[in-house]
């Protein structure tokens, strides 16, 4: 099957699926919160992670998936994103 004859939507969906599978294989809980879109070899990552390390790692993982030509990184770092809400409440009450 040639690429010219491929259904673009199916190809985009397949690339997004393969990126999601690869990210899942990294066993990083923060990656479950990422939204992945693919369009003609360009993969867009959206969502929040708890550290700059997780952001870099998600980008590097995407770059290793066959078919990814370009990555649009719209991942935000929010260090408090993964903190326990009760812990935050307990810290506020102690002040």
C-alpha cells in the first residue's frame, strides 16, 4: 500500500495511537493526562505534567515514534498538579 493511497484520517489516527502506546509503555503516570493529535506527521502534545523533566521526556518519547516529523509541544508544567489535595489543605491549616 502506498502512502499516496492511504486515508489521511486513518493515517493520522494510527500515528496518534502509536504515540499514545509508546508513552504508555514508559510507565509515567503524568503521561496519562496528555492529549495527542496527529496531522500529516505533525504530533501535537497537550496537557499538564508535574515537572519539566516529564515535559522533556514526553517530547523525547514522541520523537522516537516512526512517522513523527514534527512535534508541537503545548504541555504545561504545573508542579502542584499531582499533589494530594488533603496535603495542601493540611499545610494551609497549619500556617
